C-alpha cells in the first residue's frame, strides 16, 4: 500500500508532522526520510529514542503536536 500512500501525499500535500525515533528497531529511521521527498508542508523530527518514544520523550512530542496543530489551524483559517 505504500505506493498508493505516497501517491496521495504527492497529489494532495496535506500538512504532515513526522516525529520518528532514531533508534527504533521496528520502524527504522530510514523509513522516515522518503516523506521528505513527497511532502512540501512537512514538519520533520528525528528523536534520539527507541520504539517507545512517547514514554521516553512524551512531553517533547506533545509540544511538537501542539505547535503543529496551532500552526496549521492558523494556515487553514487563512484559506
């Protein structure tokens, strides 16, 4: 399904927040980088954590989410 997923991103360009874990052995960091190729409105962060990033860096991730939502709600209200 990844080709369809990537096609959707290229076509519709939704604002997207990527917060990925550098040390995740289940979803390696290499999997995060292709999103940069397909998305123009991307807020991209690699954290120095493992698979359980929310447990390790929950406050940092929550701040990224708040900032992303605040920024994109302002953009949406301008359109």
